[in-house]
C-alpha cells in the first residue's frame, strides 16, 4: 500500500474529514488532498506530525522508495532556500553602489572616485538608469528573501534566473557607460550567481 492510500485509510479509521485532519496537523486542506491523491509527499516535519497523530512509525507510513523521494525533495527544498538566500543578499548588496565610491567622475580633468549619490558630472540619461537598476536589484533581493517559503506559481529557478538577468543588465550598463569599478563589482556578483547555478 502506498503512502497516499495509508494516509486515507488512517484518516477514515479515525472518522476525520480532510479539513479536520488538516486542522489537527496545522496544514492546509489542499495539502491533505494532494498527499491523499498521490500528487506529492509531506516534508519530514509534517511526516513526524502525521506519525505522531496516528500513533504509527514513519517506517509504517512509507516504503523505502517513498522515503528516498521525500529525502530528495527535502534536500532540494533546502538547497533552493540557500540559493534564494544567497541571491537575495547579493541583490540587496548592490545598494552599496549608492554609498561607496565605485564611480569615476571627471571634474576639471581629474577623475575622482565617487558614490552614486555624489555622482553629479554625468548625463541624466545615464544617471536615471543607474538608479533604476540599483532600486530594482534591491527590491529583487527583498522579494527573493521574502518569498523563501512561498514557491507556488513562481518557482525558485525562475526567481534566480531573473536575478541573474538583472545583474547581467546592470553589468552591461556599467561597461557601456565606462564605469569599470561598478562593472567589476557587478561582475563578481554575476560570477558567484552563475557558478552557483552551474553547480546546481
């Protein structure tokens, strides 16, 4: 008997509806429905709660294959959370461009290193995209960190790729506008993200 059938049998033996079981396990009714229809498995913590609630062991609930599947899914979720955390923090760190001297400014023939905040000797058509890029990157990072536990319709891979594309766009912007220090900073961030995605 598969896990989904065992869960359904145990629930019916206790005379519970899916809603009642969901309430007892502090999960959504959709989760119970998904597990009982065989469309997915609970995480390790939920499995412990199910075993405790029905007074059975995890071994009684799962076959060896199912145990391996759950362990793999759990490992993948942890890896995705780690990637989201790193990508989010790297995106937020781009806000440092506002305060640190990563930009070259030509004033009276002398090139000085200034922050984006104090960058004045530059055309508006360049300054606006700089700020737009930094603000978008910052909010991209906040979004990645805020949605760590909510994959839903927006998978982790998609979020990470958007972050990478945004980073590449900024890198290109700073290369084209001859800002080597800002470009070098973004290149390092881009390299870290790309290597992480390749390793994945």
